[in-house]
C-alpha cells in the first residue's frame, strides 16, 4: 500500500508540474507576442472591437482543428471555419509564418481577434461566405450567373482595398500577393482583400524594399522577380493581371490546379 501511495503521489506531482510548465509557456508566448501591450491598447481604446482568444477556445471552435473545418490553404497557413460566442462563424488562420498586418477598410477582410499563447499566433477573421473571385470567374458554381458589370464592380472594390493599404494605412502596406484567389466575396458579393502573409510595411528607405521573392507565378511583377524589390508598383502589376483575368475569363498561365486549392 505504501508503494502504491508513493506512485500515486509521484504521478500527481508530475501532472501538476506539467500543467504549471504549460501555463508558464503560454504566458511567455503571450508576452513575446505583445499581449500585454495589446491589452493596454484595448483598455485605452474602449471602442476597439477586438478579442484575444485562448488556445482552448480556438480548439473548441474548430473541433480541435478538424480537417472537415478547413476552408482554405495558403503558403503561410491553414484557414479553418470556427464557431465562437455561441453561433458566430469566423475564419481562424493557423499561421506557419508570423507576418500579418491588418488595417480598417470596407474592402479589407476584418481581423476580429487573435490567440497569443501559442508559439505561432493564430488569427481570427470575419467569415466570408461566398468564396473567391477566382472561383467566381472560373465557374466552380455553374448555376450562378454573374453579370460583367458585377465583376467590374468587384474589381473596383478590390482596387479600393489596395488603394487603402498603399495610401491611407499608416505606415503604408504592400500586399505582395495580389491575385483573384486572395479577393474574397461576402454575402453581398462585396470584395474583401485577404491573405497578408507576404505583406510588408512600406519602408521610407528604398534600399529596405529588398525581400525574398514571394507570391504566385503568373501574377508576380517581373521587375520584382529580377531585383527582389517589392514596391506598391508590384501590387499594381499583379492587379493588372487580375483585371485581365476578369476581362478574358482566363487564368494566368492556365494554372488552374494550385489556385483552386
């Protein structure tokens, strides 16, 4: 009996130590990712509609990141559909790289919250139900008839979103991966520019524009590929490809497979 009691005591002590270690790890990640600064900002700006989620809340919202909840994949993470606060649908991005920026605009997908107590922070976005401009152009839903004027309106809204990033965000943001599959469509088919995994803040010194080339073949600015200098003009070139796609109904280089995924 004495040996059994000792084993139980050791096991309980081990479990307690592991829980304490996990708690300390989460708190350290939270501090590293600026959680304390974020809380101070939220207190000072009482009208800020932003939520800091716990890891447990996002695990529950996505049924432990069940594969059936996946609604998108990109070079910088996987996006899951989740349900938070009872019945609110959201899109939860589990990032593989930490490089996301978000500003306010009607034509920019809204960042609603985040989880900072994990090694790589997770982002919670508004849920956009009607897919992407790529899917709309290339007929995934053959029963849906969209007029050409509607397509032009969507393109104009996407341009407004990019203009906001370039001209009104402070500091300006260069998207870096403008393409039709990164233009989402809400319930009213309003354009929402998304996926800022390749984005950078526009530096004041032109020499700082040099980056590792990222983006999608067919949309990439040739000058950017040659010089590795990402500028607002790179986004403008990519948006020009988007306009050609809207006008012709043809995908760049006819690479349908990767874009549909």
